[in-house]
């Protein structure tokens, strides 16, 4: 598993998750950690149209069990006709990738569908009548039935697939660069792009996405940070510090933060990580 993680790290388009006006701060990790923590402090003079960039923290409201074997790539809360309120989750790694439906309260897997062993699952999102799941370097997106997770259609696309979300009208997709790509939610055809910036500088390694309230929340891969992006302009309006959620014992067997889903109450989210034993219900403040 570690070899695959490092393979993905080496293949990333940029070695820095965040570049912002010379404020990069690198912190070395021990040899047992999966990757270096590459984070940034929001510049005091950073500004977007309408006000300063917010520096937010995580308020934990509740904690739940999560399948520590899941290399979480995508996370989405929805209602299922048989199971009720569930989390749809995309789990990665070659030979272990799947799409699954889980119980948010217990972490139990209620249903799942495997991907071919030579495909690495990445982000996942729901539209009104479908689940879209993308793959890392296989250039394949799966349209799935939201009840059974059966594949309804398969679509090819160019470039890498990292994260994806649905804003009610279009799909928003990341590829690890500073660019978000917009796609038609029915055909998956590309309809436009936007460059993501903070204080005028590009933001790289945008990964898991969640569309809510007209904004895009995004994990920055290899960091404990989540950013809020205005998809109309690409400007980052907030940076969330989500470090320290796991205990030292839990973190020893876990990988990086990844997985964000809007929760039932407005302004709250479920967040977790790759091979994390815990799922957190949080508020950003």
C-alpha cells in the first residue's frame, strides 16, 4: 500500500500543495509517515473580492467508527431507499478499489461494487439520478445506479482523475493541478475550467471535492488543510486547519486526510481520511 501511495506522490504534477506569496512552511515527518506535511499559513494581507481570506479551525461535534481498510477517495451523504441516510464512498488502491454504501453511525459497509484490479478509484459524487465515480490514471468514469451501485455507463476522459462533486447543475472535477474542470452531469463532457488561486497565486494538488452552498470545499493532498473555493472566480475564500483529529495511536496506522461530505445540518460536514479508523462530524469556524 505504501508503494502505491509514493507512486502517486511522485506522479503529482507539482511538489508543493500550496504556493502563496512566500509563506510556504515545510514540516518534516518521521520515516514511518506516509508523506511530508506541506502546509501554508494564510498571508495576513491575502484578500479576495469582498473580504479577507478566512483562517478556520475544526470544531468536532461527534465521532464515529470508520472502516480503517478503506483508502477513502470520495465521500457523499445521501438518502437510500432501502438503507436510509448513508454515505457513498469511493475507496482506492489497485486491487482493492470499490464503490460502497456505508452506515455513517457505525462505519458498516452496506453494499459495494469492486473495480477491476488494474484500476485505482478516486472521487465520487451523486447527481439527481446517478453516482459518478472517477479513476486516477485509467481515464475512465463510471456512471452507477445509486441504489445498487451497478455500472450504467462508462465514459472516457483525458488527464488524471482526483476529486469530483456536483453543484446541482454541473460536475466539478480536480486532477491534482490548480485547475478545476466543469462537466455535464449527464454526458460527462467538459464544459469549462477555472484556475484556483489564493492571493493571486495558484493552489496545487486539489483533491477530494464537496460542492455545497455555491462553493467548492477541497482537500489539499498531503496536507491537513481544506480550502473553500468560489467556482465562479477560482479564488480561495477560506483555509481550514484540520490537523490533530486522530490520536497518535490512530494516526500511526492511518494515511492522509481525505474525504469531505456535507452533513444533515447546514454548515456541518463529515470528514475522514485514507485508512482512518474514525469519521468526524464537524463545523468549520
